């Protein structure tokens, strides 16, 4: 669907719950011994994909009035697990299904069938799992066998999601396990979130730098009720909208002491000169004069699209480093954001592991292509609020992947959506 957006934003907004935390709590609850209620005020396509796949292997999970009612896995089933476009669902549950011995065929949509997963299938193949697929390392893929514990080695520069999947699975293996991550660990904050979710579920993981020790034969014991906190990845769009706009924006419902790595949006923007106030549960982003800088994206790759919008409005040049993995997201996000910025008359260059944005005065000179990527569409909408003219965004429905109500909230803040 193509939409036209423009207008000045102001007021207060409450972002949706964290899909990263929701994935993790749902998996822990499904692997538990007793029913659990996961409070999640709204859902998106990715979260529902995880619910759907957990049900396919034997859980009974329903969602109503902002609460997931989770009846844990009883009789382990196999069959088809449709992951939609959710890389987290696929990479988390492949290891979980393997340790449960649930022969499962994983399918997906959009770019997911082509997204890398060879490092994960290789390590699982060495511990009792076999794979059947039409094309190497591409979906659909069928996993057979039961995952055995032991010694695992994973490259740290590919995806933290592989490690998270193993951390969920290996406490259920009969044997003790050790996972060694070689090289730098990307998106390390997501591993912190995983270990915290396991802690809530009573699962012990010992970590020494990039070596993780997991006792086998553990049992998941979740509380009767857990609450998913607000999503910093979504809040980032409003934080940028506030600092580049003409009116302050207040973001409520946020845990300022969170483990979510994308809460670094505050520090990144402040390093560019932004005025942002934080208090318990609240962030106020105020109109600011921004300056170009260098930003390391090793731990916060999902912030690059919206931070490149801030860079477009900054004086001077902003360079993002450690961004190579962005080529393998829902779109090639480096090429996608270069295209979006160009549609506003903003220059940028893509290097092997860098993305450089040259600040300017945005003007809607051509339609902004979302490339079917939720973060690209939302970034284009935020830039449209400060650009001359009216911006057309193509494929805007893709925001349902993480933030279905984004354009409703955009309009409630005073933006025009046609």
C-alpha cells in the first residue's frame, strides 16, 4: 500500500511492547512446567509467528485482551513451523525443536528463506541433527534427530540469534554443554536479554567472557505472570522525530534501566548534540541542532536506519561503522536507506562495513521505497516530517512486522497520513 505523509509531530506516545523480550518470554513459558500469563499490550506479525510455531510443536498458547495464556508443551509434535518473516522465530526455535526431538519443517516468507543460517545448521549437524532442504542453507528446511549437548563453537560476527537459540535449548539436553563464541560478539545486549529471561525461568547459565557453560537436565519454572516491557527499537523512531522536529515528543512506558541494547538511541543522539531528558518510565526528546559524528553500530544494527535520518538533518558528515550485517536483514538496509535518503535529496555512500550520510536539507523529490522493510518505512515517515513537500512511501503495510499501529500513532501526534 502506498501512503502520503507529512506534518509536524508533537505530544505523547506509548510505543508497543518489546518483541525481542516477548519472543524470549513466550519460549521460556512454553518450555515451563506450569501455565504462565505473558502480559503484552499489543502484538505484531513476528510475535504471532513465535506463538504459532510454539503451538505447532505442542504448546497451547492463546492471545486475548493483551495477555498470552501459555499452557506449556505436553506432547511434543513435529510438522510445519511457519516463521513468517521473523528471523528470531526461525533461529531461536530451530535449536529448541532440535533438543525436543520434534522433527520439524521450517518455512518462511519475504526475505527470510534467503537469510543466512549456515553457521547454525553446521553446528547443529555436529550434535545429532540432520537437515533436508532443496537448496543449501535455504528454507524450507526439515530438521531431524535430537540435539545432544557437548562442546559448541559459534562465530560471533554473524548473528547473536544463533547463540540465543542454543542457550534456550541446551539446558534441556541430557548432557552438560559449553558454547565458545569466536571473534567479537555482535549484538551482545540481546544475549544479556536472553540470559535474563532464562534467569526468570530458573535456568542457570555461567558466562566467562565469550564462553557459556550450561548444565544439562534443567527445568524451566516460570512465574505465573510476567510483563513485557516497552520496546526501545520502536521508541527510537519517536526519539529521532523529537530531536529533528519543531516540537518536543514525550515517550512514555519505557524502562530506562532496561537490558535492551536499542536504549542506546539516547546516547547515540546525545553524542550528536541532542537534548533528551529521561525520568522513570519517560523520555522527552526536544528539538536540537545536531552535528555529524562517528557511530559504532556493532551492538545496535537495528538503529542504523532511523539514526541515518538524524544524520540527514545533522550539520556535517556522520559515519556508521560495523554495519555489514545490515545487508542480510528484511532488506539490504544499507542499499535501502541510501535509496530512501536519495528520495529526499540527501547524499550517502555505502562502504564494505561503513555507511556515511552527508547532512542536508531534505525535500520529497521522489517516492520513498520501503523495500518491504518495517524499519525502512518508519524511518522514511520520520524524515518526511521535516522534509519540504509531501512524501509518498511505497509498501507501508510492512510496519505490521514490528509496529502495526505506527501510522495510527503518527497521525495521533499530528502527522498527516493519506
